[in-house]
C-alpha cells in the first residue's frame, strides 16, 4: 500500500475514534497552498486542528514524536488560513491535538502543542 492510502485509512480510524468521543468532524484532509491538516473537528466550543500519526510499532519512537516544530508551524499557519477563509472570529477558541496510532493502540493528545509563530 502506498503512504497516501495508509494515511487515509488511519485518518478515518482517528475520525471514527473522535466521533465516539462526541466530537463533530468538520473537515478531513483540509488542504490549501501552505499545507494540509488531517482533521478539523468541533469539541464543544473549541475548533480543533488534529494531526494523525501512525506507526506499526514503536521500535523507532512513538508516532506523536514525528510532529516536529516545522510540522507544528505548518499546521498553525494553515489553521490561521482556515479561520480567515471561514470568517471565524479571532476569539474563536482553537487547539491543536494529535491522534497517535501505534499498532492498534490509539492515543489522543489534547493540547499537544500551542500555536507556533514563524516561518517553516
């Protein structure tokens, strides 16, 4: 299987997991010129930008460790564009989560990182 097919499969698993936790899925694979966000969901008042990471084992580290500062900056930039393009107020509460899937184990890291300023 190629990486895109595998990624889509685990993004769907993450979306289903978050739905079971009563989050509303707004977007899957949101893309703009600056990059992509795997999932955009609503959790109560929060607009949540979710990065999904999968590894079959933790032999080379945990999946969430692959969410580097560079990746965080890209997600932050794309989130700002999303809010702007959807006419959302700057006071809209947002957060950045990571859903880490390692084998069959799913971990949901709420508030995994803060908005990252700067260029990527």
